[in-house]
């Protein structure tokens, strides 16, 4: 018993800067996160070996976050990758911060952690937003406020659930990107969407090439599309480079972007729906994020 006192004292002295105590929790007492929607790719699973080796050498540098469960158990909130790697490294315990939060708060924390991952697919994001909407009856506006993105961004990702399974598979595997999906959503027939998605993925089409195929290829002439009506006088031609830049800005900033270019001069308009969006974009433009 005396030998455990220094260990307990050392553990009691371990605190995060924000005041949350860090405990060594037995891994076999931590249950999986029921709100986790992101999938694991083959590459990510293989990358766990490297993290497991790092944990063997240096330990876990960042604690996981858990909440109290039933019968003395815990439920994981954030840190699934670290916990898997700890198991692979043969660790019996893992540093953890215990947070007393509601089911909804735990789900929101999970989504926010996922948003910080660069390798998160657009389908993972769509599933996360749909989970918040269905499980907690949150509107798109409320989801955006809680995770720090525009309502339009939430809406655009949730629309991906309307795509057929084959198209979603290619998006999940990274063979198609979010910008490809937005073009596919302009098609009305699910069978056509699946065929075009397969063609785009197997032929490694760029976004611009896919858009050109959907709009102008003779084989798509009789296909029903949900295209915006051109303004009076006809639609104005847009340089593909400008269109690509607009899409990239929308992806990075998470707000609607309009670029008006005339002979190399013009303006860029950013549309935000909340003050939080405004503050976030301003900070990003200042280079603070």
C-alpha cells in the first residue's frame, strides 16, 4: 500500500491547463463512442502501427476524453485513434479526462474533433451532421452554430446522403471529392448518378472535366438535370480557373463565395449567415487559424 501513495499523489497533481484532472483509466473499462460516424480507411489502420510504436517509446502525449458510464465504466468521447494504438502497444491504462456531459454535448464534441482532422471525408461529415439532426432534433442552423460552420455548409454536406450508394462509396474512398458530389447532385436519376460517378472515379476525372461531361457530352443530352435557370440574356461564361478557385475558397472558408472576374479584374464576395461565421473567416484571413 505505501508504494502506491507516490503514484496516487503524482496522478492527483496531473491537471490540464483548463483545470480538468487527468486520470489513468483502464482501457478495458472504456466503451466505444456511440456517436462516432467517421470510418477507418485501410491507410489509417496501417498508420496505427506507427502511433503504437510512439506510445511505447514516449507514452500518450494527449489524454483522451471520456464520460462516466454505467457500473463504473466510461464512454469514449474523443481519442479513438489513441486508444486503439494504446491497445496495440499493450498498454493496460490510458490517460483520460473525465467530463460530465450530456449525450448531445458528447456528440457535438465528437463532431468538432472530427472536423479538425484533415483526412475526414465529406461522407463522414455528412453522416456526422445527419446524426446530430436525427438524434437531437437540431436544425441545420443550430448544427452550424454548435460546430462553427455556416448553415449552408451543413446543408450542402447533408445533401450527400441523397446520392446512391455507389457514389457515396467513391466519396468515402477518396476517389471523388465534395466538388464532384455537388455536380452529381445536379442529376435527377439515381441510376444515371451511379453510372456517372463510376465513370468519373475510374477515369480519374477532374471536377472541371466532370462538369463539362455532365453539361455538354452528347450522351447526357436527354438526361434530366437540376440546373439553375440562366439569367436573361444567357449565362455568362466563367473561366474554369476562376470557378476552381471559387470552389476551393468555399471549401477552406466554409462560406459561400462569389468571384466576379472581367479581364483579370473583379471582386470576391464572401457571404456569411452568422456573426460567428464572420469572426471565424476574419481570423482565418488574418492568418490566426
